[in-house]
């Protein structure tokens, strides 16, 4: 059997919980590796744990990959020559593989209980927690029959080789596991029910996977996989071991592994906040890899062209939210203004604005594009332009600090200067307010314009004030300034 000529990688998550940023980083690196080499990405689902797997989680995985634009070449929802691509539908495949391994002498029945294994270790003066001691390797037919007569149910264990297992990891270099370091391990229960240590390598072998890029937390299981892949090849399944690359862990605060329980691990948290796929994927790519020492911002196409898994760092990668936001902000600035405006629309809906005036949005969006880290920032800054006057109220904290009793004279002077302005334009508004407030009231600009900004936009952070008032219009601007005067007077 010849080794596949095409690079083939796989993304094989279990459908439990919501997609995790570390999981998506693994998907991204596999996708980039396949695309860089003109290979194929296989997307399969490892769903043999009925107690934890859910259709909701499966749909979330599909939603995540679709939102991010990470496509696959064969697998679930797409099909291909190696299906089915859900482990729950591959029972006959695993039964056949197990049968071949048993017939080939690669696997044997083991009857030892955990208590018996521990007792043998104690009797020999060894650590009782060492695990299985390979004691059942050479049971006779009579011994097996006697155990069955006692009502014992066996498990099926792979016979590990008696030599060292050495492989070259594309990230970590040459790694050796000494002979005897890894005991014979369980592939299936006595009734033939397959376990993960069997199903995963069997799928990889039959789907002709050539490279496995996965988290370093799985490194300890690699010698088991290599031994099983060699055994499978001897019984006519697959081509033997393939190439591994163990990716660095993604950590959170305090260098702890970022777990599913950490709020910042939830992929959809970032979509809800207004990260764009380009920005989030760019940041996830930096968790262990870089396109150049002096460059952090790049497109997916640029990543594909440059990606080399051997340049992935072996050091843990800490998820830095501030850097993620900065990378996303850079991608927001790269968007065409009309594209940026359209992407803000769903986040305006979250602010209660379901049908914004598209012409106002097109004019206003560029005013906040440079100031936004995420799309929800833009939506919050723009929302005031689309609120009915009856529904508009300044943010309580902003109003408390800027619309107190001392703000009334400022706002009244602003109204007086603007009421009869011949031309309602940003330059004219700017000149009028500076004349009325800075020159007329002899106020410093910050004291002069802060109450006006909060009365107009409801916030201390908004698009440029004069352009905002031009877009809001004369009538609505004066109405909000007047409401600000009344609120200020009520504080006196």
C-alpha cells in the first residue's frame, strides 16, 4: 500500500458545549496547513459519548466554521469517499478493525480488575498507581475460560511493542518514549464496544490522514496511536504512522490552560461583542505562530501563503484580550466603509434599532470606524442617531457627570447660538459653538463641549460632535439640547 501523495489533515471535535477558542485555533492551523500544501481538510465528528454529545453543540460547530469561513473538503454535511463522518455511524467499521486486530494477534483479552493490578504492584513494592502491568498478555486458553466461568467480562488491549517509540514532531523535534513506558491499553470493552483509543486512529488510517496537528495535551497518547497505527497496517488497514505536530496550549490568566469553563474561551462571546472573522482568526493565528517578527496584522490569504507548521512555537500561548481587540480594530479599519457599515447593522439591532436609515448609517459609520475596537463599540456610538426623541435618554453616569446644574448655562448658550444658524453644517456648527461657549462664556473646550456631547449623543464617547449634530439635524439637535437644559435645571 502506497502512502497518499496529497497532504490530508483532519478536524475531529466532540460535539460537547460551545466551540472553544483553543479548538478553533487547532482548526485554523489544520485548515492553513491543508490550504498551503494544496491538500484536503477532513471534518469529522467524534460523537460516541451519548451522555455528553448534543445536536446543539454539533450545530454550534457548523455555525462557528461557517461564520469564520473555514471550509472543509470532505466530511459532515458535505460527504466524501471515506464516510460516514460521524463516529456514531461507524460501528461496523470499528468492529471489523477490532476483529482483524484480534485475528492478527495484535490485541488480547484482559481480565485483571483495577484492584488486582494495584495489589500486584504493592506485592512487588511498586507504586500502586502505576496502572496496568501487562500481566494478562500470555493467558492460556484454560485461564481465559476459567475467568469467563467466574463471570468476568474482559477488555481488549493492544500489545505494545517491546522497543522504543521515536517520532519527529514538526513542532517539538525528535521525541522518544522508552520501551515499557506505556502499558498495553484498552481498545474496546468485552462486548466489542469501541473506545476512543481505537476509533480515532482507525478513522485516521481509513481516511488516509497524513498529518495530525493537535494540542500538546494529547502528546502523551501519541505512542499509543503510533503503536496502533503500526498494528493496523500489519492487518491491512492504513499505511502506518503519519506526521504529528503538537501545538502549544492556549492559556488564560496565570498561565493556566484555558478551559471550557473560562468565559473568555467561548468563541461566540467574541462574535457577540463584534469581533469580525478576519480579526479573530488573525489573532488566533498568533497563538503560537507569526507571519514575521515585525508584523502582526495579516489576511487569511497571506497566512495560507506563509504558513509553515514547523515555525509554530512549542511555548504556551497566552490569550491576551487587549491584543485580540487591537488586532480586530486594525481589521475594522481595513474594511471598505460600506462593508463596515453593513456589519454594524446586527449590533444596532442589539441596541434596539432594527431598521436604521441606511443613508444616515453610511454617512455616520466612517466617523466611528477608526475609533472602534469591536462592532458593538460602533453600534453604541451610533445608536443615538437612530433613536426617537421619546426613546432617547442620556446614559445615567454620563449625565450625572456632565448635565448637572452648572451645565444649564452652557446648553442654553449653545441653543441660542445654533437656533438661527443659516446653514446646518459641521463647519458652521463648530464655529457657532466655539463662538458661543469658548469665546462667549470663556470656557475651556473640555468644559464647553462635554455637556453638549452628552446632551446630543447620551455618551461621553461619540462620533465627532459637529458631524454628529449635522447628521442628527437641526430640529432633533435643538430638541436634545433643550431636554439637557431641563434636566440640568432639575438638578439645581
